[in-house]
């Protein structure tokens, strides 16, 4: 079925596959391509019409806090257009096209949409620079590509919320974006996922009269069973770099209320991140203690004792 739906991808995208791959390959600070008019225009309007309403129960972040970003991962259940979209991206024709656009072979569809699906961000929401988790949590596939289709009929760059790519957010000037993508309707961006594909967006600050607009997108993550050896890294979750203080906050400045809010917000984020990392370390320590205390490990050490003793004896003889 998915192969029969490939016409939902705009003809001009399929015709420009080689050019898009060239743009993707040469982009900096990591590989990406921006593709306007990605979907058939009528189909894109159907996706916008069926976009799910904001649900606070779907707005819980990694720290267990309810925020202003809602995620719906059960894409095929949203409505008829989203069911067709799901059928499209699971099809061999789409996965083959994605490989042509990026040069990444043997791509795999994620039926769970882990971390993906529809994303809605309300006024005041932002997203710290981060690199994404690098393995599928259940299938242990390598995460290779992010494909984001924006569904915003109107958006201005000065509203914030624009996807930004960063070279090194740890650096003092690391928040300076190396590339910026305004999230306009039917604009897609596809970018690689690796250990330096830092991305995020500035706080959404909508002008008077536009406060009810939200930032809407549809995210698809693609995987492979293997990846080049030089790109393989140990498994990790999404890694965030909390934003730096604004440059205007300097010694001698009288702080405004907005300045105070910014400082409190950044401190709260760091506290939440430290708490999250502490709890993860506790979980890891419990797992390691369980391994050390396990009967199987003690039996294994007992069985290998002669070999270890012989190895130590040989080492002493060589000294």
C-alpha cells in the first residue's frame, strides 16, 4: 500500500532527488536539506485539518513535568490523512526515496514513532540545543535521520520557534545558529542524527493578536541496522545543553523583570537536568550492583579462576 501512495510526495521532490542529495551532502555544520513543497499540497492541507488538539496529558517532558509541547505518537489513529501518511512512510518506495535524498542506505521505518509523531509547541515554549538518542530503545537500531514536516500556514522568523542547527552549543558563542529553518507550511527538513547534530529552537514569542497560533510539525525518525564504524557511539538518551544567559546580562546592569525570569528559568532547567542525571546514575548503579551480586557472575568467576591464576602467574614470571 505504501508504494502506491508515493505520489503523496510532490513530483518536483522526486525529480530533484539528485540535487537534494548534493545539498544534503555539502551542508554544514552537519548534513541536512530543506525541501519546500514536500508533500502534495492538498494532502498537506488534510494533515493540517486533522492535526490533533493540544492535550496536556501528552505534554509531559523527560523530567516528568507538564510543559507546553504535546506529542502524539499514534499517527495512524489520528485520522484518515495520517493513516495514509503512515502507510506512505512504511512503504519501500518512500524509504528508497529517503535513501536517494540522503545517501543513507537500507533505511527502516519505526512503527512506534518513538519520540516522533505530531509535535505542537505553544507560545512561550522553546527547545534547548540537543543531540538525539542514538539507538531505538526496543529494536536497538541505529538512529540515522530526522524528517520534520512543518504545518504552519503562517510564521515569521522573529516569532522564535525556528529550527536552528548549531556547531557547538557548549562554546561561549555556541548559541549562534549555523543555520535557521523557518517552520512554514509544507516545508520539510531532513538531517542526519549523530553525535554532533545539535539542534533546537528559540522561545516562541508571538506578537499581539497571534497568541493562539501554535508551532505544529510532523516528525519521522528513520533507522538502520548498521552504520559506519567511525560513527558508532555508546548508547545514550537525548543530551541537552541548557542555554546560556543572554549577552545583555552583564555586571553593572540593572536587571529587569524579564531578566530575572530568564535567570530563574535557566537555573530551574539546570536543577531539573541535574536531578534527572542523578536519578539515572542511581538506576545504573542498582543495575551494576545486581550484576555484581548475581549467582551467575560468581559461578563464572569460580569457573575461570584457574585460567586467571595461570595468567597472573605468567605475568609475574615476565616481570
